[in-house]
């Protein structure tokens, strides 16, 4: 089958289209002809050799995809059958012409979704939902601070926080165009972090010195001190990414953790068991499907690329140009 391959770990020029063996589904897996997949930050790291797939999982890039079932186990979860439109979360393989997925981690595509829309949902929305409700303990009327708010994950968090009744949603992003976009999506306040020496100072003003109940952080090292300063008493930080690095170089003030009784929680989705993901997917499906259907929640797609332009698609995300998700049409659709 055709697939996007990594010639050698490194820059975008190493992404090539080649041929590899079609994946063979295990007993509990569906074989899916991929119609669309989406790009994630993790793909950029994997391309550079910095984020290998869990042992035993596909080496092919791609954490989410949508497509048509080519083969299904006789009694699969949710009764999937050949020809069904499905989408879901995978630990790798989404960039191929075909992809296998454990039937417990797949969902039927609702009639009102295109393949592109469905492919834009799993990784960003499940990461956001997990952060708010499984790892964190988001409650109605909480105030939240969302970093990288215009990212795929950030755009899902803003909408989930709004739908969940957050009292204030503060989003940080690196341009006025992005902060404006985040406001339109549901942020009550935004901070262009490039225009301020300290987002903590802005959070202090916005919350009248109370701080926020929850911080969702994807930036890591550079934000450590300001995140601790920004949290209210008994606040929670959910830490799911370290785009500025994982080593805090400045003097880190951990005293706030004691005095404010903070909870600092971390998680990655990819390394979770099939059973954990199944539980997360079912909870998300039950809570959010009606909200997608009535338009409260909307997968935000910035651009759709052809798989033949995979290098351009990675360049776009690498350059921090996207607001929301970047989707790629599968080989079948080109
Ligand atoms: N733990 C998990 O399970 C999990 C799962 C999925 C994603 N993630 C993490 O979630 C984050 C967002 O992922 P995504 O795929 O949704 O991202 P994305 O759409 O590619 O957007 C990432 C954005 O982050 C901002 N950014 C990049 N480097 C930065 C830095 N050094 N300091 C501040 N902001 C920076 C940029 O926007 P600006 O222009 O605003 O700077 C960039 O556009 C990533 O850290 C990713 O690794 C974690």
C-alpha cells in the first residue's frame, strides 16, 4: 500500500511517499481504508525521532484517522461491518492508505460529519476532554487558563470549558489574529504572550488577584513559574505538553505548591491502554455527540491538504500558522 514514510529522522524534507506492506489486523481490529487523517504536534516530534511509538505499535505517523471499514472481526465492538464509515484514535498508522484500529477505540461517523471533520476530532478532543474530566476535575463556574489556546487541543478546550459553564476562560496565543480567533470561539479574555513580559501579571489583573482554578499547559519550562503564580488556592494544573522544553532553567519557585495547596498533574494519551482509551472515548461520545449535533461544539479545521503535499502540511503546523486542526485527505481521496 502507499504510505507517508520517514526517510530518516529530521526535517520536513524527510517525509516521502512510498510503498509498504498493508497492515494485517489482529483479532479485535478493523482494517480501515483511510479517507482522511489529521496532523498533530506529536507527529512533528516523531518525524524528528523524538517521540517514538509505544513498543509494538505502527512506526507509521498518524494518531487519528477516518475511513471505510475494509474488514472487521465477526463480532466486533459496536457491530462494525465492511463499508461502515468510522473514525478513531490510533497509536500510529494514520498516514497510510490503510490503517488498523482496535474496534474498541473506533466510532461510527455521525451522518452530519464528513471524513475530514471526523479525522479532526479524536486526538485533540479526547486530550482536552481527558484533561478536564478524567485527569483534572473541572467544575461549573471554574476559571481556567488555556495555553496554546489556538492549537488543535486548545480549540477543543475552549469549547468544552464554555459548554461546561466556566466562569472565565483565559487563552494565551502568539498573535493578535489568534487571540481574536480564540475570543470568537469562547475565550472571555485572551493574552498575546508575545506582547507581555508575564502572562501571570495579566491573569492577576483579570481575576482580581484570585488566580484561576485550572491551568491547561502545553508549553512547560518557560511557563512553570508563571503557571504556579496564576493558580488560585487549591488550583490544579494539567500538564500535557512541553513545547518550550522540559527543564526549568530559571529559579523555580515551588513554594507556591505548598502555600496554595496546588495539584500538578500530567498525562499522555498515546501510552494509555486500549481499555482506558475505550472508557474515555465512550464518556466523550456520550457527553459530546449531542453537543456536536446541535452545533454547541465544532471541530475547527484550518486547512485541508492533499497527501501529496504532506511536506507543506507539516511545514504549516511547524511554523505555528494553524488555528485549530490541519487535516490531510488520504490516498484514496487524491
Ligand atoms: N499529553 C497528551 O496526551 C497530548 C495529546 C495531544 C497533544 N498534546 C500536546 O498538546 C499541545 C498542542 O498540540 P496540537 O497538536 O493541538 O498543537 P498545534 O495545533 O500544532 O498548535 C501548537 C501551538 O502551540 C504554540 N507554541 C508552539 N511552541 C510554543 C512555545 N515554545 N511557547 C508557546 N507556545 C508555543 C503555537 O501557537 P502560538 O502561535 O500561539 O505560539 C502553535 O501553533 C502540544 O504540546 C502537544 O504535544 C498532548
